[in-house]
């Protein structure tokens, strides 16, 4: 089907809108990670690092879309492990766990997210000042480079998940490319406001790190063949965010109430 036929096809527009929504939702995880990492950098480097991270996410998604046959091949099993649970009548394992390259990438990405979130939470709970003498300029460069490297690694994980979702929803490459570009554009627009909001609200940082822990655990489970519906995950995230918003409103109202009481 050519571009003109796709533009005139209502079903194609419906697929595009649905896919854009899905890609934006899937991009939230990526954006939270980028925001937390970039907020650790000096203020003048944060926006630039976020834009680099989102640009790399776009490049990876478009590169993966250009190799759809390779992406589909990532779902083919590469090795199996016997399940050590209940056995059959002749003593053989009841079934095997099959692992594809996608599974291995998801497990590695999930472990990385769990490790990174745990380290960040530990730093927040038990901060240890660094008294070692070091060149501040060199330290900034190292931190920025480390942040971008970690963003690249997690971009790869989320990009593969994003593109496999797109492949499962439509067969038309132009729709996939358009949806990815729109979703990344939305991420680019939302990046600075989200990062600033997280930076100004310390409790939101802990909530976001909790989200990353949960997402990492879900990626690991998915890699082992235990599929957790994403609707449940995002519903839990939305509920937690709603509770935190109520807590923030209470904290803001409390000083005003105390002032009125004093007067």
C-alpha cells in the first residue's frame, strides 16, 4: 500500500493514533530514567544531556525499524534451559525455558535498571559526601559521559520493546516511523518540564526510582517468559503518582493553614 492510499485509509489513521498513544506510554519509562540521570549533572549540562538521550532513542528506533527482519529474528529462541520443576512420567523435565535475544536483552536491561535504581535510592537514603580531591572539570566530563553511556544502554532496551510493539500492531512501515517520530517529539517536549518537576520535589525522585525498580523487575520477568500486562503496571504507576500529588497538595496547604491559625 502506497503513502497516498494510507493517508486515505481510516483504518491506517486509527492504527497510527493507537500506536502513537502506545509509544508515548512506553516512552514514559525511558523519559523517567533520562530525567533522573540528567538531574545529577551540573545544571548547564542537564538540558543538553536530555536532548542527546532522546535523540539517541529516536536514532535507535529508526535504525531498528530499518531492519525489521532482524528485529523479528530477535524473538526466535537461541537456547533452552530445562525446567527443574515437576517432571513427567519418564523423569524428563515437564517443559523447557526458551530464551531469545530479546529475552536476554530484557533481562540484562531489567537487571541494570534494578541495580541503578537501588544505587540511587541508597545514595538518597544514606548520602556520603565525597571528600576526595579531584579536578572538578574532569569530574563533570566523566559524569556527563557516564550518564550518556547509561542512557544509550537503556535506550536500546526500551527501543527494542517499543519497536516490537509497533510491529505487533501494524504491518505498514510508514505508520511505524510516523508514530515513533511523534512519540519521540512528545518526549522531547515533556523532557525539561518532567525533569524540573522531579528535581524540585525530592519525594517524587524516590517515587520515580520506585517506578524504575518495578519496571526493571517486570523486564526481568518478561525475559523469563512471565508476561505482566503493561496496563497493570501503568495503572499502579498512575495510582502512586496520584497519591503523591495529593501529598504534595497537603504539604502546600499546611503552611497556609498554620499561618491562619497563628493570626
